[in-house]
C-alpha cells in the first residue's frame, strides 16, 4: 500500500517522519449567507452573499522518535528535532530556522494530499499544534489548515505561456477550456462564467522605469495598465492576481501602480475571460522582452 502524505507549499509530510492516522478532507463548505425570521411569516428571509466560507482541512498525525529529518544542515532523530523541523514546514521558513518565523507573513499556499488526489486547495496554517507524547518516543497531534472553499483540478489545470517582444502583444487563451466540462465552474461563482487568471510576467532584462504592461480582453479595450517601475534583470517577476485584484513585484504589493482602462461600469475589475471573448491580450511596453505565463485556474466545490 502506498504511503499516504500531504504537501504544504513544496514540502511533503513524509519527509518529516509524519504518518497520517486520520484525515478530514471531504467536508462541504458552508454558504456565506444571512437569514432573518419575521414573526407571523413562514420561512426565513435569505440574503445570499454569493460565496462560500473557508473550511477546515485537518490531519491527525503521528511522528516516530526514530525518524530521520533533515534540519539545521544535517539529519536528526528524536521528537525535539522532528517537531522543530516541522515548524519550518508549517510556518514556511526557507531554512527551517525558528529565528526567521517573525519575518514570515501568513499567506495561502498549495495544499495537496493523497486522499483526494485529483485536486489541490489553497490553505494556510495558523496553529496551534498541541502535541501528546508517549514516553518521549511517539508524538501525536492534529494539524488544522484553513482552506478556501473551492478546490482546483490537478489533471485539468490549464496554463499557457508566451514570449512577447518589447512593443508587441500576444493573444492568449486556455488550452483546455474547462467551461465545457459540467463538473467544473469558473471562478469566482457558478453564475459568473469566467476565468480570473493568475498572470506571471518575467522581464528578460532590466526594465524601463516608465515601462508598462497592458492586459485587456481582445475584443474590448477594458483592462489594466501596470507601470511597475524599474525591475532589475532576473530579480523578480510581476504577479497579477485577477481574482484577488492584487498586483505584486516579487512580494511587494504595487496596486498603486495599476491603472484601470475604460472604467465604464462600477462592477468592472481586473480582466477576466469567458467563451464570449476569444482571448486575453497582453501588450508589452516594458522596454525589454518578457515571458508571460497565465494560470487560468478553473475550480469546483
């Protein structure tokens, strides 16, 4: 029987001597809605907020005193070293070093496990983790992750990439359009019928301080223009999260450098894509060539 495990970010539980005893990965999310009861009237009044609440994904785990875990530059055994290394996995320090914990901000990371292997989620670990130990030989605890209510398909995760010369544009669309598959919907809501992609832009050289990237629908002038400022060669990409409506250079938020184009209606936001519009158009005026990768991110509940 294959070993069961979970992965948080890029780190796998089995590499930390963790054995999974029990899991809670199949729960349904709760609707984000309010109900009101009116005296003398049958039934509640429903105010639907058109979303779902986060859910808890939990793993009841066991660690063995004899497991070997790489920590502080060497392989270690013993509960003290194993649980210390596990903190680095859960709180996401690059060197598994406790002194760096205070510098790490909470954020959603990819959470995958072999119990629901066709999907992954976006989740964060807030803690605590309360260990029960037996003769300092075994330790048990339950690790709880707060996950977004939707999950993303592994096998049908569609991604496209293009290299765009300075002064040129590329029209990009999903290679495997999931809107044709009835079990999937398009973020963020069933009724929305749209992809809200995650876009990564990697300049090939140091950019101009006044250079821009423009992202629009092909058959519409609505979109955004990003003026990220000077980015040195090979340092950091530009990230555009059209669902969260956030733009970054590396880990630095640059929403103040995003300009909306043809802001015609109060509901307009970051660019989206559906089967009414053929493509998203990426226009590169950064002053250098750039590679653009789009993750289209279809999901299901």
